[in-house]
C-alpha cells in the first residue's frame, strides 16, 4: 500500500497541490484521474519521489520516503516499476535488449538468469517471436507490451503507469488495461495508473482518486463513480456524448426503480 498524507506542492510560489490524502491499495488497479492541468501528473511524481512535496508525507507500506537515506531510497526504487507515456523504448535496442536493460543495471542475477527472466516477462505480456525485433518494427500496442515487460522485469512491488493507453486505438487500449489488471492481481502489486481515459476508469478502476485543480475532490471506484455528488467529477465523467447518454439512462433507471 502507498499512502499520501496531506500532500501540498508549490512551484515558484504557485501552489499546485492542496492537502491531498489518499491510499493506494495492494493488489488493486488504483487510478488517478483528472483533466489536463489538474495536478495529477505532479501528484504522481510526488508519489514516485521524482518531486518532493513541501508539506505532507508519502509512505510505502508504512515506510516514510522523506526519512529514507540514500541507500534505502535506492533499494525502494528497485521495488518500483515504471510504464512511461509513449512507452519510451530504446530505439537502438531490440525487444529483448529493452527488457534486459533494468536487469543489467540493477539485478544481482547471472547473465543466464537475467535472460531467463527477460524471456519470462516477454512471454507473460503475450509477445511471440518478437525478441529480435526493434521498436520501429512492431506496432504501438506491441511497443506498450514491451514497456510493460520491462517495467515488471525486476518483479516490482509497486507499478506506476503514466497514460498507458496514450496513442492506442480503443481495442488495443482495452487489451492493455486487461493486461495491467491481470498482472496486478497475479503478482499482488500496488499499481497506480495516471489516466483521463474513461474506458479505463470503468474497465479496471478498482480504486479511483479524482484530482481537480490540485485538490482531491473524490475517491471511489468504478461502481460508485456514476453516483458521485461531486459536480466537478460529473463534469469530467459526462464530458463526452456517450457518457451523457449513459447518465440519462441511469437517471431513468433510478426513477423507474423509485416508482416500483
């Protein structure tokens, strides 16, 4: 579990996060959602440790990040997997080379054991006969799978994903969501996903934290999001025509239920 306690952040005298408290559960897909410029990316960077909040604490299974020394922080970072927006693969490395990268950098395993682990991760994300291919030779969806394989290569306890469906078609986005959900449950990771994709919210949103103008406006899940009384969340959720139609349908169902 990762906890944020009363996190506030400023840039050049401008406050961008306001007293945010939230918990992110182990073995669940935890989503951070919000409009562009809402502060969700800054909040995620605070959670990872890329930014330090001026006020508040970040705890990893009870361990305060702020109180860790350099060696403890290094050990923690080896427990973290990161899936970057746009995959961020090395163009001059093959699929196998990309997945091997964190193992070569941080793993105490022998070269043979590293190869075995890399092949396991590649197979786990459903890539077949792709080891020798370069990123330019595979599709965007396959690139994302390579990035996931690389993110889990060190068997992390915590997995952070920044807009994992960015640039993907709807069908591929669903497949990536399902893969992230399956891996989270299979390995019992604390997975935190930064997204504005409502399909992801409804598909895998076991825990949802909504950030609006630097504030935590709502916390819930995919089953309760349509019953929210937060106007800012409703404006976000029902921004598209499709979800406006969903809202009308739910309201009709609710009224019909009251009559009976």
